[in-house]
């Protein structure tokens, strides 16, 4: 993990909200802050397209995405999580 690259994984939306709350409590102690504009939430699995409550980061709802990039690797979500190791052309 780098200071500006954090990936939180949870089996439920409520669990993810709780993980974010814990991180938000620790950030001032680390003299760091989240940037909600650079953050997103993705869901994968059989319920990936079902609605769930907004996940908030510093009071701002996270954008829901279909792809995300972590440590230079592009990932695509849906029924399954796919890692795109080669550029799409």
C-alpha cells in the first residue's frame, strides 16, 4: 500500500461503509485526508447491478464505476471481476 493507494474490499455495502468510517477516524492521526473526487465504489458478483445505499466518503457519495485502476492495473467489474493486463484496442 502506498500513501495514496488504498483498496478496501468488503462482502457487503454496510461492511464497506464501516471500513470507510474506521479509515476516516484514523486519517487525521496520520495527517492525511481522502479525496472523494478520486475515489469510487464498484460492485461485482451476482448482485452487481442491484441498488444499495450510497456509500459516503467524508460526507460525499462515492461515484459508482464499472472499472477501476489500482497500482497501474485496470480492472473491470460486473458478474465477475476481470483484470485487464493488456491495453484494449
